[in-house]
C-alpha cells in the first residue's frame, strides 16, 4: 500500500512540474504566436509554485507571418476569488504608443473559479514591429484591478 501511495505522489509532483514548465516556457513571439503565463498567488507542492491562474494570448496573421492580423484571442483560468471581470486587447506601435484598443465584454458576478475567453475575427493591419497585448481586469469595490497582461510581438 505504501508503494502505491509514494508512486501516486511521484506522478502528482511530475504532473505539477510538467504544468509549470508548460506555463513558464518562453515561446518566440511573432505575428503567429501563442503565449501562456501564470499569475496570482502560488499553491506550493514539494517546493514548486503552481500559479492559481494562467492566461493565454494568441495572435494570428494572414499566411502565418506579417502584420495583417486575422484573429486575436485571449483566455484565462483562475482558482480563487475574482469579481466582475473583462479582457481588453491593445495594439502598440514600435515606440510603445497605443494605437488601437478593443474593450472586452464584462462578466458580472463573484467567482471562486473563473474562466473567460474573448477575441475577435476580422482583418486588422497592426503596426509593424509593434505589440498586441491582452489584459485581464476586474472591478473591485472601489477600484479596477489589473490581474495580468500578456503580449506578443508583431513583425
């Protein structure tokens, strides 16, 4: 019985390590890019930090490269309390100036496990050598909280 328990723990620790590696692995950012990053407080297992939330951003361009975008998507999952949330998409030029903003729809309520995906389809000529960023916000009692921003470069 003890051997089975130890084996189960090893599999659990291995699964946690694989999940962290997938979340924290740096991926090259280009116009056809997908980036996932962890955020929020950690659950600690065997000295390994497992973030309570992950946020993924996808930027897709016509033909897989260049600045002619055909769709953008952002989604997140969070285990913990979050209120009245939304995701915004912003585009920046090579000097860091915001040139286009898309306000995401709000999801009202108090959530202990939350997830949302939001994006748009259609053609947009983004600035060359700029960035596409998505930011997760929530409306707290007296202020707006910024939870996480994830960005992809546009070449």
